[in-house]
C-alpha cells in the first residue's frame, strides 16, 4: 500500500518542468567552463612565478628546463585536485542523502579518521616512508572503518542515526589513538604533519595511477545510486512502495562513499569541508534531486579544491599554504553560516 507523502515533499520530488531542466543543464555547462578556467589557473599560477611563455612551453614543448619541470609538477597536481575534489563532493552528497543530514560530510562516518590512523600505524610500526606506501595503508584504513561503521550501525538493519553515531564514536577513538602515537613518536609526528592537514603538493603520476581505478569505480557507483537515494528521501515506507531496496541502497552508498573518500584521503590527506560545503550549496539551487546534485557536486567540488590550492600558493610566496588549511579557513565561517541559517529556518 502506498504511503502518501506531505504536499511540499511531493512538490519537491515531482518531475521538474522543461524550463527548469534547461536552466539546470545550462548551469552545468557553465560549471564545466568555470572548472576549466580554474584548472588552467592551477597550472599557470604557483608559488614559483613563471611567465605564460614558460607555461606554454612546459605544456607543449617539454625540453627538461626548470620551467618545464615545474609545469609538469603542476599538471599532476591539478589532475589530482580534479579527481580528489570530485570524489569528496560525490562522497559528501551521497552521505548527506544516506544520513538525511544536509550538514554531513565524509568525516561523519569516520572514513578520514580510519585513513589517518592507518598511515600513522604504517609510519610508526612498519617503517613506511613513501607516499606510494601511504596510499595503500590509508585506503585500507578507510575501507576497514567503513565496514566497521556498517556493522556497528546494524548492517542490514542500519538506519541513518545508527550510522552517524557509530561513525562519530569510531572517529573519536581513532583520533585519540592518532594523537597518542604522534606525541610518543617524534619521527612519526615530523612525517605526518604535512599529510594530516591535506595537500596536493606531493602529487605524482604514480599516485594518480594508483587511486584512479578506485575513484572511477566509486564515481560510477555514486551516480547510479541517484534514483534509489531519491526514493529513500521520501521515507522508508514510500521508498519500499516505489521498489527501492533499502538495505542494498544503504550498503552500496556506504561502499561508494568509502571508496571515494578513502582514495582521495589516501592521495591527499584528510581535506575537510569540501564534501560538506559544495553539496549543501548545490542543493540550494538544484533542489533535492540527486540526479542533478551529484553531477554538480562532482564539477564544483574540484573548483573549490583547486581554487583553495591556488590561493594557498599565492598568499605564502615563495612558500605555500597547504590546501587543507585553506579549505578549513574558508569552510569554518561558511559552516557557521549554514548552521545558523538552518536553525533560523527551523524556528
């Protein structure tokens, strides 16, 4: 038997008129254009000043000069920013839909904490010193915590509240372990201090190659979940009436978020607020339909991440400020604004 939903909810989930769909499509194309401009800026602008001629030469006439090497490094850095930004945005959008919490982010389920704890363990107890070694430990840690959260949250009987509570508890425990190990081991502290704030500076072709299959798989899975997550947004009873498999959708959503966030965190370190801010802002002009939220988040999240990375290179010349610090500085005030606006709307 169908369970009727409130009039305002039916209005939100009803098919959008052709004019609104056209506006959304144009907006998506505009977002792609903005992303291209930001990516070009990421290649052209850096802590080391290069002329446009040097940048052009480095892109198309590689001869091994200093400028060419710098441009090659920036291209790898930009590609990783594109991939990691899209992954964090998609993971945030999926988790916000899964937990029915518009202020949720990948850190809510402990995925960042799992990756960080695994990297600290690798450095302290296994002597891992290379980024290529960090990647696999970080990904394993993220996946292990994702599975643990799913189990503690009730597995097939998991609910959004149980998942959020399990993730919060595990995050607190892992961050306690993280701080204890880093305080006791100065060598681990020195090696971890840049990774833990989140950075694109260590991007290499090898790193991108290692995480690319996971990011592609997670992206395809997240986009495929748009329809069942839309159904779940109307309530469990209505979703069942519409033919959605709640347990399968929740399990696959957890898997998609874990793969996306785990791979991004493994390559860049834990970068905060990207997965929170972008899906939340996107929802304000696309509405609740995940068929639009997910593509917009995948395009605009790299805009934020690469834009923050460029800002970090400019403000601290000739050094640079890690992108994780910049996103935290930008994200803090935005998060406070979103919380206050949400609280005001509820009064």
